[in-house]
């Protein structure tokens, strides 16, 4: 949930100063006595107090404006599970090979031992820097002498040379907080759009004018000073099937809308989509690369020699690009090396590969457009203000007749017409070289589907021998193909699969369509199952849920304020035919079940029949929505709880005496 808090800092009345930082390491007996029951009895640690400020200042050393961000926090560790809170990582962006500058770092651990406060200062020699990628780095350290009941405290300053995205503030993290306060001080020349995300509400918001807070070229500038306060903040718990936590964590975000020049002119930073379209289509690393049809002119006859229509042409081109330009591990909407160089080096980032795909499709007179998006872990897009920096990925929208296909040639083993799961994040913006851009819904293109057929016989020595056929499409097939590739060979993949099933042996195998990505992946396994025995062969225990068993409920929160996002609808079918000897009868079986989710959200069915010495078992699990609203969470939780409970029951066969 988002709330637009403020669009103009100029309309503020002068108010007295009211917020300030708290004294460093001034621990009280109340802090020592505090129990974890104050907000959440399951908490392993808690933030006692957190204070931060961010201000636009002039850095005389580099002669430019920077955001000076100062952070100070005190937290208490309750138990060993909370010790990890003493491992600190300060994230830094890298601009033109220069990271944000961290300074004024100090940190201390305070323990209450034998009636006395004892401090252990951080040795600054043990602080180290870690480069994560060409765009990010971390400053890391671990506080010393951590034990149950330790209070740790640290503060630092970061100078950020990029003021477009003013420093955001997370009120919510993975541990609860008693008090969190943030002060943003922004010169009146700058106007930011301010957005509060998350389900929690601020306790207080106040504003004041700070006179002559900044001097630029001899001119004194007043600042708006905004203070945001939140108290008794619950921890944000990440759970399966969610997009980026930043979409849902309660936090304040700033985006520069416009600014005023000292000469009096106004510059709009937040642009219209028309401005963005013109900027992207004329950019040498984006629009210009979409136009590089000449790079494929000589290649096209060979690529298209076996094609008969537009769809087969598109598939041939897609396969060529996917095979000839491999991902270098970096993503982005812009080309890093240019289409021609990417073809020559057989390597490129996401922009290189998919912009090359657009050029190649266009060279074959096919209608291809760019679709820019934000990946699931990058967060949701701001639909109110066009901000190019929020987009971090580009794919292709191909239009053939009345049908459109979404393509990503940068992900190995991905079938034509299917996007990777990390792209399933709402909508993207389609960029056309000749037409205005527009929003477009992103979907997986197909249901995630697996069907299992197991036909077997119970032998007289109590073994179950049979053939398991598995048919996979969608993301399940993609994951299996990736696992096969990672294993090296099909034989090694099957060996790893065999190791995961201690009471089941795979005696023979065959896997079909491993390299035919648009066809169903078919697996054939001959299985030998050592069924559980009691009193010799008088009883045989066989659990039909050994195939595709749900062993753990993915939904365990008492409350979830964000959607369950599966990425795609899914369907699982299991059919088992078990032939049993004439002298065995069915003594017990799993309860037949038929349950459903509200509003046709999904179904789960099981059925067991015994006739003419043949056991027929079927299981059907269907989830019809890629996304479930938070209001549907408890229905999903109970749905899976019933499934897990039912799958604990065996089929029991009893031998006649």
C-alpha cells in the first residue's frame, strides 16, 4: 500500500525545533530489564531506539551537492538466535566506479555483568569493504562480545553523490522496533514526491523551516525539515511466494520531481511518458540498438532457411539469439556493449541480448517492441510518476496477427513465449520506435503443469515394481531442465534424484525432450519400492503421496498483509494403478477428500478405489490464480493444512490368513 504524503516542501510554516538524536551508549536499567514480550514474544532482538537524518549539503572536496545521511541505532539481543543482529552491513551504491563514502563510524557492545555496565568498543581495524558488483558494495563489521542480553549501538555517516532518489527510510525490518524517527532536510530549491509504503501508519509527521541551511554560490537557501515518527513497529516476516519486500515494508521513499535554478528557471525531473519515450528511443544504448537491423542482414537467409511462416521465423530468430549471445550475469534495460559487439563476443547483458533480438526480428519484417519492467526483487513500479531508474529489465513483445508473445532470450533453457519467474511483477511499459508507449500486463504465458502416472504391481515378496511417467510444462519443466544441466548428464541427474528417495530405487530411466524447450518434458522411471512391512508380509504399508508430497505448509504467519504471488497458475495430477495379489485386501486408505478455495481459487481432490485386486488412486491439486489477495491468506493456510494432514495416511494392505 502506498500513500503520497507530500509534493511540495515550499508550503511550510516555521515551527520550533522538536527532534534530536539520543546520547550514544547512554544505557539505562530499563533497557537491561526490557523483555521480548513488549511487542512480540517470539522476537530474538528488538530496536530500542533508531534515529536518522538526511540532508542535501555541498561537498567542498568534489564541488557538488551530496546527500549526507546519518544513522544511529540501539538494539537489544535476547538470545542466540538474535546474535546475527551484531553482523552489520552498510550498503553503498557505486557511481562511475566510486562508492558512497562511509565515515564517522563508531560501535559498541554493552553488557550488564555483576551489577556493572561493561563496554566493548569496535576495533575499526576489523571493518572491511566488500564489492558486491560493479554497481554496489558493502562496509561490514561484527560487534564484539555478544551474549544473551547484550545491547549494541552504532552510528555512521554516508555521503551519497546522487540526489535524485533522496535517502529512503525503512521503519520496518526483520526485528520489531520500539521507536523509529527520521528527519529529511531538503533545500527549498528541490521538490520531492514523498511516498509512504506499507500497511503501518505514522505516529507523527511534523514540518518546520530551517533558515539558511545551505549556501550555494554565495546564496543562502532555506530548507524544509520533515520529521516522521513511528512507534511499536512489528517485525516484517518474509514468507514464500512474495515479490520484493520493499513493496510491502513500511518505509518512506523520495523521488525528485523538479528543482529551481538560482537564476529562476524551473527544471522538471519527473517527466511525462512522451519525454521518456523520446529519451529512450533516441538513446544510443537503447533505441539506437533496436534499429540495428543491418547487423543481421547477411545472417538472416541462413537463420530463416527452414521457416514457413511468421511464427516459425520468430522461433528460429529467438533460438539463434539465445544460442549465440550468452548472458554475462548483468541485467539492465540498456545495452552495455552494443548489438554488433555482443554478436561478435557472444556475450552481453540483458539489454544487449533482448535489444539484439528486437533488431533481428525487425530485420525479418516482424513487429517487435521493447517491454521494460521491474523484476520481482527490484520492487513495484511507480505508476504515478515516470521514473526510468525504477526499470531494471527489458524483454521483447512480439506481435503476430492478433496474438502477442513475450520473449526473453537471455535466460538459458527458457522456451519461446515464456518469461522467467523473476519478470512476473505486474505490468511493464512497452516502448515502440514509432508509437507512444503504453502499460502492458505481464503474465507467464502458460500454466505450470505436472502430471504423474504410476503403474505398478505388488510382488509376492512385498516389493512394489512399476513405471512412473512424468509430464512437465511451464516453470516446472524449466527447473528440471536447469537441474539436468547443472548435474552435467541425465545419468547424474537421475542419480541425485535416486539419492533423495531412500526407500525407492530407480532401476531404469529415460528423459525425452530435454533440448526441445517448447515440448513437454517427459520422464520415464522404473521404480522398485521397499514397502514397509509388519509381521512378515501380513501387512503392507504404501503411501501414495510419495509422488509430489506437500510436507510443509508454506503459509505459517498469524497475519499477512501482502499478497501471495505464485507467478503463475498451477496444476498437479497424480494417478496410481497398483495391482495386488489375490490374497491381499484393502485394510485402510487415505480419506477421499474434496476441498476448494473461495471464488474458484483452487481445488484439491483425492480418491482411492479397490476393485478386482487393483487399487486406483488419484490426486488433483489446482491453484487457479497467480496472485491471491491478503484477505485470502487464511483460506490458503487452512487449505494446505488439510492437504498435509491427509497425506500422512497410508494405504494398508492385509494378507489373508
